[in-house]
C-alpha cells in the first residue's frame, strides 16, 4: 500500500501552475458520472481542462476536493468504500476499512502536496454524540483515532444526509465542516479541534436543510481567506472567517470574535437580484429562493459564482452584472441535483490545448476524448 501511495502522489507534481477553476460532477440516469474541470474566464465563459476530466462507469459520490485530489465514496461489492483519486495521473487509492461503532457524520480530505489524510468524523450515540475523529494517513497507511475533549458535540438532526451538504474545505492546514449550525475546524497538525457558531445558525430547521436535494451553502477559499456563502429567503450572503491576523477593529474584540469570528462582506437581496436577471431566473412570482446556490467566491475580482437551474453564472458585485459560464440539463421533476459543482484551487502542469474549448459549455453530454474509468 505505501509504495502504491508514494507513486500515486509523486507523479505529475512538478512544474506547477496555480490557477482557480470549477469542477462539475454530472450524474447520468444510469448511475455513471462525468467529472469536468473548467478554468473560468473571469465574468463569462470557461475552458475545459481535458488533462483532468474523466468519467466513471459505476456510481460514486464526491465527498471532498483538496489540492488536486478528489475523495469519492462508492461500493466494493456490497460494502461502502472510499477512494482518493488523482485526476491528473488517473491513479486511485482505495482506503481500507476501519472499525466504527457509531454514525459517520462528516468526511474530509487533507493534502499538503506530499501526503494526504482521510478524516471520518464519528458521532458516538452511546456517549451523547461524542465526536471521534478517525484519520487515515498515506504516510503510515494506517488509521488512528482522536477524541476531541475541548469542544462539545453539536446537536445533530435525527435524519441527515451529509453528502448533500456543502463539501468540506481544507485551508491553512485545517479541514472545515458545516455541522448542525456550526463550523467544525480540525487542525491536521496537532489534532486540535475548534467549533464556531455559523452566521445562519438560527436557521429554523437544520434537519430540513440537510435533506435538500442540492446544497445552498458553500465553504471556499480566496486570497488565503475562508468564506462561508449561503442562500436564505432574503438573498445570498458572503461571510469572512476572521482570525487574530485580520487586523480587527476594536468593536470585534469587544464582541468577542472567538465566539463569533465572522464579518459580513456581501449581501444581495432577491428582490434586487431577480428583477434585473429574469432572463436567467425566470418569473419572480414563481421563484424559489433556494434555487440560487453559491459555488465559489473570487475576492480579488469581487465575483461570486452561482448555480441556477440549468446554468452556472458569475455575479460581479461592483456592477451587478451576470455572465454565463456553462449550461446543463436537469432530469424532469428532480430540480438540478444531478449536476453539482465545487471550487478548485489546484496546481497542475499547463496544457496548451486546454484553451481550445472556450465560451459557454454544455455539460450534459459526454465530453469527447474523456477517459472512462472503473473505480
């Protein structure tokens, strides 16, 4: 296993070019999937990165994306399993099973360019939902367990589908999860955990939120900072996670930022957004506000990328304009959960041919030349 992982991680990690993009996981009716990697061209259009795009013959779910690696869940025979997949090299590592008595409530991936760790968060119902972290390291090819004692486990809904929530974010050496109206932060080095209240923690029904067919929240990184974006009945909002290095004004210290370490950067109300963009959104009277799903935020360009039914758009805050990135088809009656997007900040060799497919792309058809894999 260790030699397999060593080869898996070292191939294709030199001569790097850092860029920001989007990854689309499109699920077909027969259970197969295609993964399309796109480099977004500012406010409109995107180019396809053929070197990393691929399709799968069997059913898989995307659980996390981290620095070029994807954590997927699927089945091996009748048992569930996890895969860590390198889209650039097409190498795959199946993670060995570990003994867990309670429920796995969150799954995460950390990758620093040298080694990766898969983290399973267990809620032990026999101990008042005590959280236990099970960590698989590619360095040792073994599991270890960690029992955080400095935090109280948040209250979790009786019925929850974690895979439908926002994907975890690995940033600044830590994995970040949304969990029961809180942000759970796990510092990989040192096994330290923190729990912070989320800006929308007063949402009246987290159990309903966790079973929605598509996530309307996202955790993303831009400019080295962490952002939490979500949609509610009023509009869509972007909050910045603060720390002691943010040069906070005195008012934040007075309010105790360690208890609520958030600053609201942007809010766009539906009543302002909708009338201006009916060509994308349709009639305001028939509009479901949860059909606006944040995907990623570019702090420098002041652009948020949003998924609407059948399309992905960019919204520029200073001008209030929308640009079209890509389109896709949804299954009748199933809204738009067949097509999920997550942000990609990664490093990979330049591919001169990737700029051939520019402009708005259609994602609901198999991409020519895409490698078909059985995981």
